[in-house]
C-alpha cells in the first residue's frame, strides 16, 4: 500500500534560521521550502501476515534475544559453561537484547529464498542467480545499513510435524551462535539488528541422490537507513541529474550562478551521475554526528582530532577521494520528527552548494562523488541549537570515490507529481512498486526489484543498453538507458 504524506505548514520563521557551517546563507538563496510531512506509519501486525510456522520461528528468535541464557538452558546447555566460553558476549547473555521488529520486505525476501532452495533442492546463502542475501534484501525494497541471514534445514523420511521441525531448526541456529567454535555471523545475538523476516516451507527435496522431505527456513536480519534519509538522497540525486530544473524551481537564476561559477556551466547543461548509497559512508556520517553531540560542537574539525579519512577508514570505506557536507536546522523548543525537516535540510544543502559568499560546499555537484551516505538525527543540545532553543536537526553526508571501482548502478525514484512541478518532492514517492531492468536483446537478462520506502530503486549492472520499466497496461512506462562506467539516474513520474 502506498504511504501518503499530507502537507502541513511549519513556522515560516525557519526561513531565517537556515544556518550552514559558517553560520549564514545568502539571502538570494533562502527561499522557503515546502516541508515534507510524514503521516502516521502503519506497523504491520506479524500475526496477520506470517504463516504459523514463520510466526513460531519469529517468536522463538525474539524470546532468545530477550533472555539468551534461559533459552540456552531450555535447550540443554549449561548456563555457566556458556558464560565462561563466550566472555565477549557476557553483557548480551546476561541482559539480553530488544526484540526484533517484523519487516514485511524482509519477510518476502526470506520466504522467496526458502522457496527457491526447496524448488531447486539446494541449500546456500547465495541465490541460484548469484545474488547475496544483502542484494536480495535491496531488491525487495529494504535499504540495509547492515544485514545478515541464517538458514536452516530438517531432512526426514518419516513424517514430523512442522512445529517440531521449527523447534529443531531454531535450536540448531541458536546453539551454533553459542558455540565458541562458531566462525559464522551471530545474527540472533547481534545488537545492531532491528528488523527480521522469517520464511519457512516444506516439501520434497533431493539431497546427494537421496529423495526425502524437508522443512527449510531462511531468516533475514537487518538495520535499515531511515526513510527520511533516503528522501534526502533522492533529492540530492535529482539535483545532480537536473540541476538547472531544480534551481529554477527554487527561484534561482542559473545564469547568475554560472556567471559566478563558470566551471558549473557544463554541469547545469548536462547534469551529473547519481551517487550510490554506501553503508560504510552512512556509518561514518553517523559517527560524525555522534562526535558533534558528545563534544558539543558543529563543524568539520573534531576537538578530538579525528579526521574524515580516519572515520571512513574505520567504517570500512577505502577512498581515492572523500568529502563531507554538514547542515543543521532548529525548531526552537518544539520537538519535530526528523521526517518533517527533509525539504528544509535539502534546501540548506542546496543553498550551501551555490553560495556566492563565504564557504561554499561543492560536494553535491562534485564530479568526483560516486558513493554517499547521509545521516540525520534530532538532538537536544543548547550548544548545537545556539540561541534557537534546545532542539536541533543535524545532517552529515559523506561522499566518496572508492579505490576499487565497481559496476555502474542504474537508480532512480518512482513518484506521483502531486504539486505539478515535474520534480520529485519528499512525500511524493511511490513505494513497493516493481521496477524491471532488462538488457538489450531478445534474450537479454532481466531483473525486477521493488521500490524502497522513499520510492527509490538501484540495480548494479554491467555496461550496456537497458530498458527500465515500471507499471503495466495504460500505466506502463519505460526508458532505454545506456550504462557505461558511471552510475545512471532514471526517475519515473506516475499519473496521479
């Protein structure tokens, strides 16, 4: 079901307090933005969506997270021996972890993988088409910062009930994680994960020439980027693809800008490739905001001396080039969800990228940028908010060009143009929509993915000509795009 975003009005005084790193914005660039509004988000009820077997495994996993030691004892393990053999997990084992939230996209991805393994009599984390678990989650419309997968199988010739099979699958998964010899990931006991989807199926299976019956399961775990952070990334990529159109809509005269920055003339004429979301850069941006909050400052230089290069290296990103953008907004003494600040935050980043006085942040229109990760947090800090109360909204975006080059990505957004400006605005996205990317030729390979909560999609491809399509019947839209070495942006505007 498509999420609708209703329009409200936020205090017009926000116009006057768009502050960048150097503390101000050129008045000619400070036009008011239409705020993005987030309506009530419906949380799926697992009991109404999952089958009984998936629900049983989901319940067992969350019970183990809440009380790992008691679960271990119930499986015949010795409490003290578990503690002694896993000292690095002592805090988690003793205090437990929060339960995981059911996620419908993860549920679909896990179920699809379990059914594919059953239909083709194989047992592996990698799909038959070579996709990893992380790629399957992205194709299902989930935007993971971190992800993991646990799979299980019970093979039998004499009938056993599904409830017994689920219990055996869970026991094997959890005992593996509690084994000091275990070299795989600990997904059930991973404190970073917040979401889960579980798939369980059963049927005829052939194993090493022997036919029998099995119950198979796949459990997909994840921690995702926030929808409002995805929205900011979509707006940035739209600006890179159509800088002149975005500037005109925001009441900026392109000739005035290119007159001051003649190097931007070819950019405003032809646009730039989109940046690809990168989870390592996202984690680096998150670390930057945490550093600013902990040390009560706003700026590029950390009081502790930690540099951008050190942060992205620690996060796992290996860069040939990297840069960082910062922005902040205030709401005085009012606490407003970050999702309501998307348009204002983008407007500030846009303004900072075209400043004619003071510090100009050139990253949004940098030809070097290939990857990016944007983090937005609502914080309570009189230091970060200055004279504007205690509530601030801090954004950090890390851009990079990786040392090891990857295949290009075809990405974009599917949206309904509610305000008729021929541009995507936060709140106009159409999530959970199928997008198909098909290679040229009668036998060209195709791949269908679902749009994420911000209407976005992204598929890695080898260089070539591709047909990108969405919808069917009278609502069918398609575009042919050429992918070479650079990423490609293709948006789809659907009828209202």
